[in-house]
């Protein structure tokens, strides 16, 4: 039996969650995880271990086969960023960002105002009228993040959002994402397969094993340091990367 | 410059060379006009017989246009219904396919008997020929929506109706327009074929009837003139629908973006 029940606003709790797809693929096996409201958690694991499956279950897009998921946010209080930008190709950047508001019935003037503010916030001022095909990969990802944040969600779920970007763009978007997180106090669950990205961003890193996905390590990261470019060369960052790498190696061996 | 050259000048030159060769062959070979008239004679006939040919062209175009309109309305409506309900699709789609694969000449006589009205029966025939590409292409488009976008709409609680309106229909537009271009030509073919089968004379008769009539009277140049009009109408329909497609897609769809009209 599965059920979804409310957790405190912005918090997420998974209890003994299993997921077996209709074709018999066991994607997730007995995952229990508590995520505090307002925290930044990365989920790291080898390809095919069920990270996307986990995120889609938290969002309520698919239901677990067994176990319980409690999310302190409902549908529209959840922002979702996919691995691809997933924009409407027939809508401008502004209309794409305004989509959640439009589906909610917010009036046009308000929609426009908030979409413009959010676009400016992700560094896309002046690109309101641009069509997705006119934007670079990084810019499209920014539009996608702006869309996820436009209605001030309590929970932001990101599924390898920067995997397709070059390193420079990725670093910049990492820094901007951290800024947005601090400003909004949103709970972030960030799926990645990059050890470095998770070590740079997170307060906590959850490492999963190869399929069926289980949690094999749950590492807290020292949170005192400011995460700026200098942090990338600090000993604390290096130590975190090493711990995560070791855990990941064990996960692959297991 | 080179774009305009290859688009207009190149086909025009090919056409002129072929026409010139045709005219020369007819004249030097002494081919009589009742076997094969030369292009100049056809052009003269076109002008001379304009009084009978023009109303026939209008009649045929009217049938084709109405049939295309009906094909769009029924095709899109059925496509939407089928994608909303598996059950409807399973029970009705096979019959749409049966209509599509049945040669129109073989059922046209039946339709003419049943409809008991020439215009209506021509319309039904042309519609049967034209509607399937619109139905199948629109269905394909409505179903090829990115599943992550569908997830997003689900997350925002969009519901069936708004998902259709804001996601499925716009996503299907390029597919629909592709189907429309095929159906435009088919509607004309359907109208002409149905006229042939009906063989209906009188004041409202179309180009196909004029061809039949000219054939009986051995007015071969007039036959050719009517043929020229049918081809020209086909080209005009194609260009019109291509322009429509360009207008609707040029800003966002890769098939049209960055192309001049
Ligand atoms: N709709 C589905 N039906 C059947 N099996 C599926 C489905 N979606 C995913 N799977 C399977 O479940 C497993 C986990 O998939 P998932 O997409 O969650 O992995 P992932 O960790 O996100 O991988 P990646 O890092 O490559 O994105 C895979 O073996 C995949 O083949
Ligand atoms: Mg994935």
C-alpha cells in the first residue's frame, strides 16, 4: 500500500519506499529518507539506479509500489526542473516562465510582471521575447529554473539539470542556484551524477547503489563555509569530494 | 539572390525548355492537334474557351475547398476525440481506415445514388479522399507530446481540457499542417475523380466534365487546356498551404524557422 500524507511545510519524508515498474524492473528498493524543510540535499548514484524515479515519486508524478511518501507541498507548490529544459517551443521565454501562473488562472498583467521579475532574477533580462530555439543550452536551463521558481514553491526538485552544460556554464548556474536557495528558503533535492557538483552545492549528500536503488551512504557536509569560487580550492571541499567518491565507489562495487 | 534564382528562375527555365521542345516536336513532326496539340495552341484555346472553362474551374475549386474544410473539421475533431478516449479510437478508427483504403471510384457511384444530389455526392467523395491524412497526422501530433511536459502539466493540476488546449494542440500543429498539405492536393484529386464518375453536365459542372465533354467532341486542345487548369489549381493550393504553414511555424518550429517564404 502506498499513500501520500502531509509532512511539515517544505519537509519530505520517504518511508520504506519501493518502486517496481509495470515491466518488472525494480527501480527503488526500500528507501527511507527524511529531508528537513529548507535544506539542500543532493542525490548521487550511478546511471539507471533510480534517481529520476525517486524524484518523480516525490513530485507525485508516479506512485510508489510500496511504502509511504510524505511531502509538505502539494502539486503546484513543487517546482520541477528536468534534465532537458523541457520548454514549450511555441512560447517565448516570458510565456514559458509564466506557464504555471497561467495554468493557475493568474491574470495576464500579474503573470507578465512576475515572469519578468523571475527572468531578470536568473539573469535573462532583455530575453523576455526570445523563442526557445534562439537561446543557448544554459539560457534555456535558466528559463526552466525560472519557471520552476515563479510561483515560489516550497520544494524544488532538480533532475541532473546541468548535465548537458559545459563546465563554465555549470559553475555559474551552481552559484546562481545557491543564491536562489538562500533567498527563497526553498527545500532543494538535487539529483546529479557529479561528485564535484554535489560536494559544492549540498548540505547533505545521499549516495545510492546501482539498480535496484538503495541508499548506501548519507553524508553531512560542513555547512559553515561560504560556497563561492574560493570554496572549490579549499581543503574542506577536497575532503568532501574524497568522502563522496569513496562512498560512490563502494556503491558501484556493492 | 541565389535562393530566389533556384526557387523561381531554375524551374521556370526547365519549364520553358520543355515547352519549346514540345512545340518544335509537334510542328516538325507534323503531329495533328487531335493527337497532341502544341503548347501555343493550348494557350490559345485556354483564352478562347475561357468563358466555359473559368466557371468549371470555380465549380471544381469550390468542391475541393469545401471538402478540405470538412476534412479539417472532421479530421481534427476525430483526432481529439480518439486521443481523449482509447475506447472511441478502438471502435471507430478501423472504419476510418476502411474509408481510406477503399478506392473512391468504386464507391463513388453508390454515394451518388445515395446522396441524390450531385454537389453533395461530389463533396462526400472529395472529403473521403482528403480527410485521412489530417486525422492520422493530427493524432500522431497529439500523441507525440514530450512526456516531461505532460508531467509538468500534471504537477500544476492542469487537467485534460487545459492540457489539450495549451499543450497537445500546439504540439500537434506542425503535424496537422503536414497533413493539411497532403489533403489539399487530395481534395482536388477527389473532386476531379468524383466529377468523372458522376459525369454530371449542366451549368454547374466542373473541369472533369469539361474534359469528358471535350473528349466526346474530339476537342483535344480544350481537354489539354482543362488539364492545365487542374495542374495550376493544384500548384496554387500547394503554395497557399505552404505559405500558411510558414506563417504559423516560422517563429518556433525547426521545419520553417530561418526560411524565407
Ligand atoms: N517508465 C518506466 N518503465 C519501466 N522501467 C523504467 C521506467 N522508467 C525507468 N525505468 C527503469 O528504472 C530504472 C531506473 O531509472 P531512472 O530513470 O530512475 O534512473 P536514473 O538513476 O535517473 O538514471 P540516469 O542517471 O541515467 O538518469 C532503470 O533501469 C530504467 O530502465
Ligand atoms: Mg535520470
